C-alpha cells in the first residue's frame, strides 16, 4: 500500500528529520538512506518499520541540518607511538646523515599516529533514544495515510466481490435454460429421424430423450462449484472484516489463496458448460476476479 510520513525534532545543535514513503509491492522491501552515524542502527530501524508495515517497497530517509557525517568520531594522537616514531626518524637522520625533512605534514602521512574513536555503546543508546521517537512519529503519520487508503481499497474490493457474486448467480439462473434448450434440440432431431416409425418406436425414443437429457443435466450441473463459491465468498468477507491484530496478520496472503480457489471453481464451471451465454458470463467472472486479485496484492 502507498503511504508517506514525515517528522522532525530539534536535538542539540541540529534538527533531525525522518521521512518515509512506500509504493505497492507484493513483498516488504525496505531501503534506508541515512548519515553514517545511523548505519549501525539499520536493523533496529527495519524492525520498527516491520511493526507498521507487512508489504510494500518502503524508502526511509534520515537527515540532519548543520550536520557532518563524522560527528560520531573523535581523532586523537597516539602519543606513545608518535614519540617512538619520531625517535626512529631522528636516529635515521643522525646515524645515516639523511636530510632533515621531518615536518608535521610528512609525519602526518603515517596514519598510525592517529587514534579514531567512535561512540561507545552508551552513546549509541543516547543516539538511538533521540532517533526512535522521531521515527515512530513519522511512522504514525505514514500509518494514518495507509489506513485511509485501506478503507477505500476495502470498499472497492467488496464492491467487486458483489459484482462477482451477481455474475455467478446469473450463471445459476441460466443453467435450467441450457438444459431445456438441449432437450428441445435433441427432441427435434430424434423426432425428425423417426418420422416414419411406429408409435412404439416413438415412445421408446421419447424415453431415450429423457435419459439423454438427464445425463446432460448431470454433466453440466455446477451445483458443487456454486456451493463452494458461496462458501469462498463468505470466507472472503469474514477475512476482510477481521478486527483484531492477530486476525489481521497476513490478510493479503490469505485473500490471495482464497481467490485462487475462487478462480479454480470459475474455470471448472466454464469447462462444464459450453453454452455461449454462460461462457460469456464466465469470462466476465474471471475478469472481475482478476481485478480483485490486483487489489489484494497490495493488502497487508
């Protein structure tokens, strides 16, 4: 589902801003773009985001005003090493008669004389303690937008489900007409063939017509399919109307599976009945089911 959230908070010397946006995706894909100071918190950030989203391609942006990436690092001299290093340089100069070109810039080329210290674990918790509330506020705004979209999506899916149910009902109403039309065609053909035969033969033919019509009726009967479809539709509505957190878990995947079963029953119905009108209704039903499928790919 699509969504957007943004929150800012003044912190010592800076303003921290967290912004995120998402677009529809079948799976959850989180991308984080942030200053180096927060890279070590990336997994924590993703865990918090997973509390608010189960699907979607989400991009998170963290930024500072008046911020440099290295604020979480301090540089100091390794004085013991530097003293020994300089003594070695002076010894080389004096004992081997080398030119005295020992300068600050030349000595600084040896990076080992510097000790770069990052924030310790306690400082990490301080940094995270400032970030997490801002992150959650941005996610709250993000979630509010998704809830609004979710309500609209819910209404649209239920509307399409009602349309699909109406199409299946039309198929059920058409089936007796299909059977009667077959009986009339079969009767006309047999009577035409037996026009010059005795009444006993005609009586036998009529019995045969009844038998053939019964066999055909059984062949094209889709009672089992329509009963299962009615059950699937009911389950679909039950899932869509769930209210608790546990019930909401993996709703999208549950609906996706249920829609596969609905499509299977529609296909079976289409393969059983060769009537043109029913075939047209089956195409309409499959089209409506596909529209629902496209929508539920975005449901979390």
